[in-house]
């Protein structure tokens, strides 16, 4: 399935479910859609196809660290940042989430992602189940940050 066809399908499914979304420009991706309120927690969820991985759909959300957490994180030396990254990675592995620590809009965020790579079997139900799963992984990650950091 071509990127534009997959994007068309996903947008049609979102419209069918009454979810608001917008297209996001990102040169690393064939397409990227931001769903404004997704899953049981009503969080922003991104759906995109990386240019480097044609036919792979990634669904993700970003847990934003609180200002006091960001201040602490920014004071870390490299070793402390590595320990923190390992702790986050171990937690995300335990909930079966791919993760990435990112700086965006001046904030530290923990991105949690779910990958759909069986393009023949990517359908509306699979995409919405993945959005629900990402919503739950986001919530668990946010709670993990509150408890452990």
C-alpha cells in the first residue's frame, strides 16, 4: 500500500470515528498525523510512516516531564543521564513500548511508540487498538515519571 493510500485510509478512519486531527510536516516521515484526543485518556497521539521504513506505521505519544523534573534532568551529568535513560528504557520495555527521550519545544519528553509493520493487516481496528494501547502506555509512563523521578 502506498504512503498516500495509507494516509488516506487512516484519515478516513479518524473522520469516521469523529476524531479531530491535523497533518504535521516532518521531513523524516512520508506522512505524519497528530490526533488531538485519542484513546481512553484523550491524549495527543501521532501516527506516521518513517521515510526510512516504507510500509511501517508508528503510533506514539509523548509524556512531558514536569518543570521541576526538567530542571533536575538538565543538571545531570552524562553518566546520570545514561542511568536515567536506562531506567526509562527498562520501564518502557516492561510495558512493551519503544521509547525515546526527546527535547522538543524546550521541554524534555519521553516518547512511547507502538509499531505496525504488517502492512497487509493494517486496518481500522488494528490502528484504533494501537492508539488505545499507546494512550495506556503514555499514562503508565507519566505515572512512572511522577513516582520515580
